[in-house]
C-alpha cells in the first residue's frame, strides 16, 4: 500500500522515514477525531425512518469511538511502525 504525500507523490509505506510515518499516523488520528466530533454534532433528522437510521449510526459510532473512522491505511502505517520498533 502507498501513502499519498501532501504534494501528491505516492510513496511506499516501508520507504517512509520514521518521522514521516509518525506524522502520517498523527494526521489520520486527528482527522478521525475531528470527523467523530462533527458526526456527534449533527442535529437529529425529522421523520421516523431517518431518526431510526440516525440513532443506529450514532450508537455504532459511540461504540467504536473515533477509532471506527480510521481508514485502512492507518493500520498499515501502525504495523510498519511496530515492525521498526523491534
């Protein structure tokens, strides 16, 4: 899997510097936390079916926390970081 840099370059995760890897992980964690807080601030919709769907989505979000919003690449990045700490 590859990480897309701010400049648009794609780089293999294993080729990322240690600091770049840490910064990418921190970025994804901040984004997930921001998205989590934003989702919790949405007003409840009108209509019975919409309220049911909204409540179900919020319950799932609360159960998983911000971690449930982390993209797949986050786990690739953290696995690479774990490999390097050996």
